[in-house]
């Protein structure tokens, strides 16, 4: 499913279940020492997906350690993103020579828990949600908004090394095209000697009880 949202330069692997007896990959066991079983299983499966995706790039498997903000640290010359939720795990990777950054996210297709929406909306988001809900009330657009902002952050942080709050990205959503644009309400960073980064765009899919979102930042000229 996630592959439908990604360009050809990006390789992805997904899983809908875990192997109950699968051990941690060498070099990663300490990262889940003492974790509850559900956390162990999603961690192991998501990183297995990541190594399989690296294999699709022709690269050998490697331990994927976390960085200072818990972001996955990829092999040299690689960018990527991981996600997991109930019943779904996925990884997407690309060569850094072709893609600058990737962010993917998966969420269950249901309403956000009470009180969460208020903490994730930026100015203008409430009106956007009202508009898209009027056009398609069967979709849980609040959950999609949350997921899209997760993907935006995952693509943003490797580029800037800076935190981006939910309230610092205002979303425009095009339900017909299944796309979104996040207008960043923070000072823009210059990337690849190009114009300042003021927006990130992505796409989404709602299917099989899941909301999937993806942001891919390709090299700018």
C-alpha cells in the first residue's frame, strides 16, 4: 500500500503481522531490552522491513540505531523512514543522491482520541477539516491530518535538525488528488542552495482500515 504513495526512486517494504519468535537483529537488542512484547514485535518487524528495503537498493543489511531524537540512523548515502501501528509496519528508503528526505506514517482509520485534535491543529486547519468533512464525512480527516503532520516532521527533521510542532504546519488537503501541502509556519531553511523551504507536499491513502501518508523531498534545482 505505501508504495502507491512513493516515486520510483524510493523502495518500500510493508508487513501486516509479526513473526512471534523473530529475534532482534544483532546490534539492536539493547534498544528494546525491557520493552513490552507488543513494542518488541513492532520494532523488530519494522526494522526487518527496513533491511529488506535496503536490499532492494542493492545494499547489505545493517543495524539501524536511533539518533539523539530517536530518528533512525541509516547507512551512509541512504535516507529513509519507518512507521508502525496496529496491524501494519513499513519502511521506505532511497539513495541520498536521488532523494533528500522521506517521511511515512500509518495510523488506524478512526477518530483521534478525545482532546488530541486541539493539540495538533494550526491556524486554518479547522476550516480545512470542516471543508473536507462536508465533502466526505466517511473519512476520519482528523486522523489523516495527524498522520500527514507526522510524515511532514519525519521528512523535515533530517533536513533541518530542528523540531517542528504540529501547530507549526498548516495543512491544505486535496481529497480528489489524495494530496496535501503543509505550509510551514517557521523560518525556512535553504536546501541544496535553492529557495528557502517553506512547504512540504505529500500524498495519502485510506484503505483496509488504515490511513497512510508520505512526504518525499526530491533534490531541488
